C-alpha cells in the first residue's frame, strides 16, 4: 500500500462495505439474486478493504485498451504531468468506428483475387491478361521462379493467405506463354496428382505449352505432399510440355518437397499497378495515389484482395461513378466485410474455438497473448454450452498453432512491458494489425449474432470476478463498446446487475464501463449518473460518485454540483453521528480529489473556492477533497513530489489563479478544527519528502509563507516545524529548521 493510501486507511469510518444496500437486499427490484457461491464470495470480499478511487483510476489508466486510452498520468491544473489527453476527442473517432458505415461495397468479386474454388476449370485468357498487366514482383524474383519452373516443370509456392500466391502462379504461367491454363481441385489427393496429366486431355498446340495451377492444396498428416508425387507429375508434364504451380499455406504438410517462400509485394505497388490498368491518364493516376484517403488506406495493412478492390473503386471515382465519401469509407468497409466473413464461415472453415479467440482478442487487444488464449478457451466453453446445452464442453489442451491463429486474426505478436502491481513486466503480447478491428468485431458479434449473447454475457460476468485488474478493466472496456452499440441491452443485461451487486469488484467494473462508454461517445451516460446519484439504492449512488470523479473533468461544473447535492443529502439523511455514512462521505471527498488532479483542475479549484462557504456539507466536502488530493505524489511513490505542491509551484511561476487558490484552501483546511490534524499530517509528510528532494523543499519554502496571515497560523505552522520528529521517531529533519525561517512573523 502506498503512503497516501495508508494515510487514507487511518481515517475514521465504519468497517461495513461502502456500498451495501440500505435494505440489505441483493439488488433492486427485478434483479437476479446471486448464487450461494457468489454470495459467499461477496461476504469474503466485504471483509476486504475496497480499492481506493485513486488506485482504481490508476488501474483504468494502465489497462484500458489503445482505442479508448483514459489517460496516461495525473493532471494538475490543466497541464499534463505526462501522457495523453483525457481521451474524449479521440472517443468520437472510436464511436464512429463502432457505429460503422452505412455503405455496402461488395468488393471481393475481383477476378484473380477471389478464394480458389474447389472445382477444376479453365482460366479465361482475359483474366490471365489482366492479372499479368497488374502483377507486381521484383524482376530478379520473377526470373528466378521462371528459371526454376522451366527446369523442374513443377513449382511449389508457400505463403500466407491473401498474399497473392494464386495471382503469382497464374502470372508466371502467363510469362511462360502457357495456354490454356487450368485450375485443379484443391482437394486433389497428392498420390493421384500425376494422373491429372494424361493423354486423355485435349492436347496443347505443339508451339504453346499447357499450364496448371493447384491453389491452396489441402494436406494433412495422413495425406502429405511428398517428393515422389511431384517427380511422377514432373514426368507426365514433361511428356506433354506442360507446367504446374502448386500453392500451399505455411502449415501445409510437406515431405522432402522444396517450396519457395512467396512474400506479399508492397501494397502501394500493387495499388499503383492495378490503378494503371483502369485509369489511362498517368497524371490522373498520380493524383489519385496522392489522395489523403489513399495514404490512410495503405497505412492499414490491407490484404492484396482489398487493395485490388480499392483500385477498382478509385477507377470508379475517377469516372465520377462514386463519391469522395465512398473512397474515405472503403478501408472501414473492407474491415467490416472481413469481420463478417469470419463469423459467417461454417465450422469447417473457421472452428468455433478460433471464433472465440477472435472475440477474446478483441477484448484483450494489445494484451498478453497467453492471457488472451486462456480466456478465449473460457469463452469457447460458454459458446459450446449455448450451441449444445446437453453436451460437455471440451477444450483441446494442445495443438493450437499460435502463428496460424494470429494469421487468421490478421494480428501480430510482439514483446512489450505490461503494468502490474509489482511494476512493469515484459510479456509476449498480441494485437490486431488494424487497431479498429476490435471495435468492429465486438459490434458485429453483439448486434449481428444475438444468439451468442448469453455466452458472451456469462463470459463477461466471470471476467468481472477475476482477481487481475487487467481482466476486469478489459471486461469494462468490452461492455463500453457494447453500450455504444446498444445502450439499453448493455445496461439491462450487464451494467445494472454489476452496479447493484454487493461485491465491490462488480460495482467498480460498472463504474469503468460507464466511464469508458462515455469516453467513446455513448449518449446519456451523464443522465444515468445524475439519476443514480439521487437513487435510494446506496450501491447506485456509490457507482455514480465514482463515475463522476472519472468523467467529471469535461463537465466539472455539473459534476461538482451533483457531488454537492449528494453531500447535502448525506447530511440530511444521517443527522445522527452514529448513523452517518462515513464511507460514502469519503467517496465524495475522493471524487473531488480526482477532479482537482484532472486536466480541469483550475476550473475545479475556482468552483471549490466559490462554494466553500455555501453550507457545512459543502465545506466539509471541499476541504476533505482538497486534503485528500494533497496526499497524492508523483507516480504514487512514497517520497514522490506532491502533485498539488508541483501544481502550486508552476502556478506561482506563471502567475495563474491557482497560486492564490491553493493557499486559500490550505488555510481553510488548517483553520477548520475538523480537518486541522489531517492537514498537518499532510504537511508533515511534505516536509519529510522535502528532506530528500530539493525540488520539494524549494516549492514548500515558497508555499509556507502564503499560509501565514494571522498569529494563530504562524504559531500552528511554527509548532509543527519545531516539534515534528523524523522518520521512525528519529531526530527532526534538518529541512524543518530551514523551512521554519521562511515563516513571516505575525
């Protein structure tokens, strides 16, 4: 526990759960009761110390996905200590991606770029001519492949899907002058491959060789492609002056077969080549390639089939057949089509376990791969239960190929640090290459496949129970996307049950879900919080207060007004000191502290000064929140620079209003009998930090004189500096005597 949190733990307050309902029920009317096991877990957690709002905010910052970064560090007085902005401006872009396009572009019917069919047949000469005209590859590579094909009669190209393997095969045969060119059934048995080249076929003209393409040959352990299969085929091909190109994936089962690695050519080169076949004017082609939307498209690492389709769309744009908006939307439409393709494929093409992995990767994008795989298998069990309620969910222990999984997902694996409670830890992570994929995928699953909802909800509820902050945060971010897509369903099925739970963890996930949903532009979140802040259910009031602290910076006046109203209600409801809800009062103060330390700190500080003397509840809320904010240090380090003190030092240098507002609230806190002791405790901590930090000492030496305007204030601070002990009862720190000399005599 950090020093600020330890200090907070010493404040008086009841041992009861801070959000236990007033009536003791499990939830509001209509809410489902938890199972006995869940109730037992809730009782166990009620005995634990709930996570502070500051610590919970840190987890949200550390673990929120890249598409909805909440922020990377504390804010002070409208100036960043470090990191990005709060995220709302970027949230609008994220929200647009989630809501999707209203355009349908059926782009996969590009000759030569569609998936290979299972049946054999002759490739039209017009298709071969068009593919040859737009084929892109280094000259040295092409010459090397042609030489090998001429020598061996058979060439095996190995590469990932949608890298242009089939196009390369057809283009190579076209360069050799082969005609006609036939495609062979991908399910051809390698053992009978040579039988496909018999005298029964129509003989080719003597002066022109025949060509064959076997695209995406299907192999497995019981039916590999062996060297002798190709040797037998080679003899038959030589006898008939024919050539064969076989394409396979990286996981094909080959035995002693020399395969040539095929790599995708640069998408920009492919786009330019295809565009030149559709636009005759070179100047127009150059202008099209310089369009910002083209640059954006190429930055998204689209597959070659999508690049070819985009070239077709640009050709139509040049002919005034489509609009600029169609060009701008094409990248997102392509991604949407890919996601739909993933989930519309049958089990034979994409297994249910792989689909579960896609969903888990969307939730844990940019997270540890092992964690994503572990939790995808949990979702797989829930999906199996939905698909076959009477069956037994089974998960294969081994056999999953990481590379194949990530290739299917169009994702990448990399090594990076992950935040943990013990500090950064280097882990193997996985993420979609296109950062929009997670948003589009979650929307598609939630709205396009409602039969998957029961499994997805069960999965999310189990994630909310997980002991790892990363897992709980990603559960919240996933629900935020669902809420942006369908707020009523997300509220009724997920968020409200969490918000009315007796378990602290569940309520905190509800807070984060609402916060991130608001961040990405979900409407009506402030209205929900306003209603909950006045609700009779104490758990909902708790959720509202925590959420106000997180979304308040962008609407701080409304947030502070709601917190003041909640404070007054707290005092009116519990005028008996024995019944006073100290836990809720602490939550309100922590909310004010977080708002003070946000990017809207200057505005919040001005509001607090204005309303300080409105009434006793508001006074206590203001001073309590200010003192709580003063406890926070840079990076939560025990001897880190105090954030409010750093804010004051910068404001004093700049001459901003905070240079007067911070001392004003300090004097009020020190002069209030209810908070004097807590305020002096904070100053004592600052002095101990100053004993180790020259920066803190100089800032404190500038602040202390502003806290002395009366003899009482002089004697109070002087007594502190003369009598305070050092660490663990040691002698007074030397810095105390130096700071004492800065106090003006009154």
